[in-house]
């Protein structure tokens, strides 16, 4: 009851005000937790990755749907800002800290998006495919999950899905970020290649290492789809990464 009351009250607050509050809370939380100096910022120039080795690579299809052109533009712009950024040991990768605010001033265009279970169009739409790809890459590179948010709805069939269910990561400026910590002594970097209908993401490192293995267990029921993701590290240790429930009803339009 209390949670529902809070949701109702939040809806009555104008979005610009909610955004300022969310950004202020995040800034304060990062300062108090000592995370601020650990978050990787956008460098003046990409790192020189000569001699680095590719640890893991994942390819995803970019499906042509409504507002596809805007999504493709947004993916190209964001990957350019993420390419070859080094995440040193102990540092935290933040999607929004590197990609920047998804608005026209930063060069983003209108793309397909889902917010509050409503399918529509937003500037910066389509970036969730990139954040989901980075999430899976980070898990396989044995990075620690500092922050990740699953989607609430599963809108895809197995034929149209581009991100495995359970490995998605929704991002909403000011409210939801994707953050991964490099907890090992080896620096890592993400590298992306974008073509007309495909995006390929890779993790590079100065030292080769065995990527982690992921196991996805899914149960479908009347309440939705329950998905649990487990990770087995190169040393053999296993851990449960996430347990998510997705509704399968169609979004409001």
C-alpha cells in the first residue's frame, strides 16, 4: 500500500523535477559511498589498444523496426564514445557517465523506446540494446555488477529476441544506470563494431584470461517469466547473478 502511494505521488511530480531529484540523490549517494572518484569519465582521446588481446566477443542483430534509423544513429554515436575507454583495476564503468545525456544537444535522435510500460519514441531511444550487450560482456569478463536494472516486460519472441532474456539491462537517464566494476588487477576495455544490421561488442585486455560461463534458467508461468542467471568464473567458483521476473502482456500504446 505504501509503495503504491509513493508511485501515485511520484506521478504527480513533473518529470523535470523528478529528474533533478533523482540526479541529486545519485550524486549524493556516490559521494557518500566513495564511488565518485572510481567512476570512469570520458577521456580526451581513446586508449591505444595495440597489443591488447580479445577476451570475448558477442554479435547481435539490429532489427529494422519503427524508428530504426534513429536507433542506429544513437548506437553509432554511443559506441564511438565507449570505444577503447580503459577501465583500470578497481574502477567503475558507468554507461551514462561515458555515453552522456541522451538529448539532441548531445547529438542523439528519436528512437523506439519503452518507458513505464508504454511503447513510444524518445530522443536516445534504442540504447538499451547496447547496455544489454555491455552487461553480458561485463559478466563474461568477470566484472562485478554495481548497478543493473532488468526490463519489466518481455516483448519479444525467441525469433525476434536480440538479447537473451535475463541478460538485458534497461537504462533511463538520471534514474537507471548500468555500472560494472573491474575487480581484477588487469585493465579491460570495450570495443564495438557497427554495421547496417549488426553490432559486435568485445572485451579486450592486456593479459589473456578465460571468460566466465553463464547459465540461464527460465520458467514460464501465469505470473510471467522467471529467469535466473548464474555465473561460473574461470577459477571454478559459481554465483547467482540475478533472479528476474518479466511480465509478458503487451505494452500500452
